[in-house]
C-alpha cells in the first residue's frame, strides 16, 4: 500500500509539475498575444490620429468659401446673425436687395480687392410640373364622365405630410373656354342652348399658389377638342388627370463676368450657353405674355417629395392609387 501510495503521490507530483508547466506556457502565450494586441491598437490609434490630423489640416488649408467678405445693404442682418454674432458663409438666398452699381465700382477700386461680384435676390417664381394620370380606358364611350381626385404629399422621409392638389376631371361634349367671362376664363358647356360654366379658371393670381383654394383643380375635356376644348397635352383622344406639382424657385441677378471669375460658374454649363453682357430680355411679339428673360438653372432638383394620388370614377366604385 505504501508503495502504491508513493507511486500515486509521485505520479501526482509529476502530474502537478506537468500541469504547472503547461499553465506557465499558456500564460506566456497569452501575455504575448495581449502585448501584440496592445501594440497593434496603439499603432492603429496613432495612425488614425495622424490621418485625422492630416485630413483636418488638409481641409483647413484648402477650404475657402466662394467669397471672403460679403458687403450687404444696411439693415439686411438676419435674426440668427444678430443672435450669434456670426455670418454664415455662402448664405444669401434669404436676403433681398443689393448695393448700388456705384458702390460696386467703389469697392473694386479698393487696394487688395481682386474680384467684386454683385448679386441680388430678385424674388421667387412658382414652377409647375404637370404629372399626367391616364384615365382614357375608364372614360364612358358616350355622355359625361366625371373623375374625382385627391392627393397627399410627404417630405423629410415621410416626417412631414401635407394636403396636395385635388379636384375633378370632367369629360363631355360641347365644351369651350369663355374668354369674355373675366380674367379667370372659365370652361363652359353648351346645355339646352346656354353656355353653363363647368370648370373655373386658375385663381392663383388672386389667392396665392399654396392657399387651400389654389389647390383645387377642376379640369374639363371636350371629347373632340381636348382640354378646355382647345388642346391635347398628352396626345389626341388621350384623357388624363393632370396633377399639378408646384414649388418655388429663388431667382438671383448676377454680373455674369464677375460671377464666372469668382465661382467658375461658366465652367458648370452642361447645356445651352453662359450668360453674357449682351444677354437680356427678349420682347414677346405676340402680346400674349411678358418678355423672355435668359436664366441659368440647376439640372438637379433637390426637392424630395412623394405624392400619393387617388382618383375615383363618380358613377361606380372604380378607383386607383
């Protein structure tokens, strides 16, 4: 028994020494791994910090707004500028008016002034984009057809919603515009020998482009002569619900030569030609509208809106989204 016990103890001690040796080797390996990991992290952190500093220095060294000093009319300071005591770079769209041509000439004579490029915010114009929704297959072959439509718009990734255009599309016989009924020029239908108004004209000039009244769009089509009894905007015999999308566009007046020298605007032209000193309004010889003014506009719209439209045939349950 003693011998056995001694062997067991001896065996136990040998096992303990071997187990202790293995733990020691594992600890060394773990320490090496941790040391390598720490060194790698330090190196990566140092490299990232150096890269960040280099990028920051590069941006700081090369960033420059399109102008160095804005010169604006007296009293044109915005509320946020007054509150923060700062002027936001490249921000002029909310400031209207400008300094005089005489003042621009005086500024250009100041020593050290390389470029003086005048700009003035003229105002805003409303652009209309007509989105057609074909309802030709649902127009009744004879008699009148009436479609009601409504829309809901959203922007900011759906966070904001608003009521869009709504109204009706009416298809019948004997429709024409009544040019003697006032500035809105309604569409009338010949019924029992009388001209009965069935579609009013556009009231935008009276109430503004975004009012509730201006979002109401009745549209009347004559079977033979088209929209308002005068035109086929999408092709002959094609009846559509025309959904108007309206948005404001800011208009600015510039000195073309100075603006090109300051911002390189003349190199950004992808279609058409750049403005010159000879560019100017062209009169309308027909007398139907005002003069045509040459403009530069962006080929990319930054409007991000979604419009959901629903139309319904008045005679039955036919509808579509």
